[in-house]
C-alpha cells in the first residue's frame, strides 16, 4: 500500500503482552517519515491465528514485518518464530525480536530459529524512538519486501 506521495505504508504486526510496552512501541513507530499501520496482539497463539487466517484468505493481507516479544503468555515468541518459519505461507515474513532479554542464549536461539533481527528494548522512550525509527526506515524505505499480500507456496 502506497501513500499519496507514493511512499509505502508499512504494515506492522506487534506481538506484545505488556500494555505499557505496546503503547510506547506504537507511539515510537508513529515518529518519522515512514507511515505505518500497527496491529497489536497480546499473545503468541493470537498472532499465529491471525497470520494463518490472513495467509489462507484470498483477500488476506499479511504484515510487512512482525515485531515479536519473546516472553508471551501461552506460546512464547520462540514458539511463534519456529511455527512461522515452518509454515510455507508465512516463512518469508521478516520477524524482528523486540525483547527485554539480552541473554546471549536468547539471542543465539532467536537467530538459530531464523529471526531477521534481534533488538533489546531500550531503557528510555527517547532511545526507543531512535531505534524504532531506524528499523522502520530500513524496512519501510531501504529493504525490498514481497508484494502486498503475496505468499510463498
């Protein structure tokens, strides 16, 4: 989807169970020149259900990127990542881990499961804005992404 100026509107699925973190992330994503649409889901199973529903619907539109917390109720972020990577209809989705964990084991496990990026949650709102602006500008302006709604089969 392109804006009036021809710039791509970046569709982001944010999977975050902490309402405060979700609010701060959504607010930080509004900053900057790349326009966004953010859908927030609070648990891993809801994220998988949403993605699978979009992938199986003829008019379904998948997000351009997924921002995924690791510590979620029910299915963890690791489980979501693994299931998405095993689903041919979803495996192409860029998944960015956005976690408060900086444990080397978590980082290594996320990359072993083929996360596209691992970002530790910033300690301040100002830093969060800077970090998410960089991510958003890269994925919204620099990276070449699959066509809207296109699926890999």
